[in-house]
């Protein structure tokens, strides 16, 4: 099995981008009310991301994908392998956001299936939530105060505009803040390479038909159970 860092470097080299490496808040030079509540940047393992997305029984074409704390953009680039209506990264560091925008311009993946890919430089608390079915992705991007505010925004948005929403929380250090939430129901939890994750779904959503979020690799569309030998 290839180490996570090797898979990350392979992803960057294969797609002509720069997403690898961990960056502390001290190095980012970020200003704003949520700085003290942020966590360092660390990119998600491509294999773990694909495992989680592949487990969702949804029709990707109906959903917008939003990554809070998107950093250099690895998760949104991975999400572009799936036919989402739109993929958005929300990042409060202008330095990381600029790198993400450059990565989007450079992204040379023949497996790309989402044409509408965007990085937004904004505080997650202030970001206006899409009113369409949405997947929210969080790789432990911030501490308790900001997470509670983001969850409150999602809860209020669902109350005003009921719709199907999924929340993927990787390395869920503050999972207790979501557990028991009336608006979100835990539907899955797991682990990949010692990194845990939980998946929540809006409580009033009906379970969809057996339709999985497949992605394209080259000219071939892969369902979650299929693999290509050249992938790390």
C-alpha cells in the first residue's frame, strides 16, 4: 500500500497542480474574526476521498459540492472527477485561495466531469449557502466556535428551504457538536489509513434510489466497486 504522501504527490504530478504539504495558520498571514478558530491546512488523501464519495447513493448531477476550508483545492479537484452541477471551495486564506485558483487553471485531468469549478476567498461563516441539494465537505477545518456557526447556518437554511443536504466530516474531532442534531442524521462512519470520517444527511430527506456517485477515469466510468491498477 502506498503512503498517503506518495498518493498526494502522484495526484499533483498527474494533474499538473500543487496541493501537497501541511501549512500552519502562522504561515498563512490570515486576518479576520475566525483566525483563532482555524486549523492548519492539510490535504485529504485521494483514496479516502474517493471511498467516501463512492459510498454516497446520490445522483451527482443534482448536487453542488462545497468544501469549507478548501486550502490549495485538492478536495475540489477530486470532486471535479464527479458530474456535480458545481464544485466550490471556500477558503479564508488569500494565499491558499490564490494557489487553489492557479491549480484550477492548471488542472489537466482527462477524468474531469464537472465544468463549473470555483475557489472563493471568504470566511465560512459568511458564505451564502446554495439553495439546491448540496454536499458540504469538511476536513476538520476549524474549531468549535466556527463549526457551531456553520452548522447553525446549515440548520437555518434547511428550515427556510428544505432540501437534500449531505455533510462529510473527515477527521471529526468535534463530531459531538453534530451528533444528535435534529437537522442532520448520521448515516455512515468509517476510517481510511487511520483517518476517521462521518457522513450526515438532512433529516427529512428521503433515501434515494440505488444510484451511486460514479466518477470517470479517462474514458471509463467507475462505480465504487471498480478499480484501475495504475491508481495509487
